[in-house]
């Protein structure tokens, strides 16, 4: 048996991580957040989709849906988000599976590290955190 035949048998039964797999990694990341960040994040919904919608890409002037791995949707605490307004949707973070898998294939980070980084960055927008604040939290989890 050639080396490539052995590789084919190893890789053949494997499949890419599913939406549920990405969601499980996000749940792990949320549970690993340090306090008080973790408890303050409890009211934020986390959703996973294949890609951002065409409307989101258009609104954000993004050329390719592969260019966006996550999105915070809602009203941040620094934007009068403490008390929900009538008709206000819950704050949520969207994680986009295919862009994250594409990034994962081209870099050395684990998929869990990527999901955690994107999640922290997007939740950080809810709290009005700077990018430096978010990187410090992310670095503390590694």
C-alpha cells in the first residue's frame, strides 16, 4: 500500500465540523470566560450560521461572505442597552462556520481558539470594550 492510499483511508471517513460542532465549541468558550465577563454575557444569544446573509454583507460593504467570521447584533451596554426597549430583539452573536473553517485551514490556530477569539471579540462589542481589552481576555484563556 502506498503512502497516499494510507492517507486516503485515514481522511476518508472524516467530515468538516458541523454547525452543531461550532456551537459546542462556542458553549465551551462561553463557560470558560472569566468572571464577571461570563455572568454578564448570559443574556446574549449565540447563533451559528454557514455565512452572513447577503443583506449583512451589503450593509457592511463586505465583498465576500468569507471575510466575516462573526457579528454582534443588538444594542450594546454603552449604547443605552441596559434596559430593553419595546420591540427590541435580544442581543446576539453570530458565528459564521464557513469563514471560520476557511481561516482554520490557512492558519495554525485550533478551531476552538478561533471560535473563542471571534466570540470574545463580538461579545466585547456588547460591553463597549476596545480591541486591546478583547485581546487581553482572549490571551488569558490560552
